[in-house]
C-alpha cells in the first residue's frame, strides 16, 4: 500500500559531488536561466538599435523622351538615368545613439545580474554541501556509537533494576538518553533530506 506509514525512517546517503552540483546549478537554476533570457532579450534590442542606424538606400532607373531639336535640326536623343536615394531621418544620429547606449547599459546590468546570481547560487550550494556533510556525520555517529551504547546501557539498566542494583531514576535516565539520541538521529535525517531538497531546487535536477 503506497499510503502505508513506514515503521522506521531509514537513511539513504545521496552521492554529492560539489563540482557536478555547481555545473548543474549554473546550467539549470531557474533564476540564472531567467537572467540569461533577459540578457538575450537585451542583446536583440541592441542589434535592433544598431540596425535602425543604417540609412535606407533606394536605387532606380529613369527614362525620358526628348522633344527638343539639335541645332542642325535633328531630333535630340532620349535620356536614360540612374538614381540613388538615401532615406536619412533628420537628427537620426542624436535619436539612435541614446538607444544604443541604453541597450548597452541594459546588457551590462543583465550580465552583472547573472554574475551576482551565479555567485549567490554557488554560495548556497557550498553551504548546503557543508550542512549535508555535517548531518551525514551526525547520522553515522548516532547509528554506530551513541544509539547502540545507549541501548546497551538501557538493557543493562533493566537487568540491574530487576536485581535491585540500580534505582528507578537511573533506569529512567538510561531510557531518556536513548530516547533523546533517537530523536536527534531522526531530526538529523530530516535535516539531511531538507538540504537535499534545497540543492535540488538550486540545480533544477533530481539528486540520486
């Protein structure tokens, strides 16, 4: 049954490679991708601003028939001409230069935003890796040392209490020590998987 609640939380270590996670974060992080799209948009705006500065050239031919006569009385030759025109808006230089400057400023802002976002993501990944390693060591400590030792102390305490070698308060202390260690153990597992979830959000990828 998929809705069955497990009787015990089991820890499964996730292989975490700092370099790989950093690469995935720079490649797939949603906020970094959004900043890169903004940079692409600003670059297109710059190209459009530059293109609009290029004058619009028009060419054409014209042909004219002449009715005039030459001095000797003969009919004058017809005329064939070639025309070049340039569509150059008045004050275009003053109008377009600010657009190019503004586009360059937006590109610089987008590049700075990408760098700042990448630095922030890398810092968050670094802190996440530290927290994951810390919790992993705590989990190992509880599993291999503290909980087994506390369990042994409690079992010995039960026997000692039954044989009137220790009092009830000592037995209670043994029980509470084991309970607290197990509580901290499960909290460390929860914190570990919380960090994994945060790293997955930063990388935009499931970590196995």
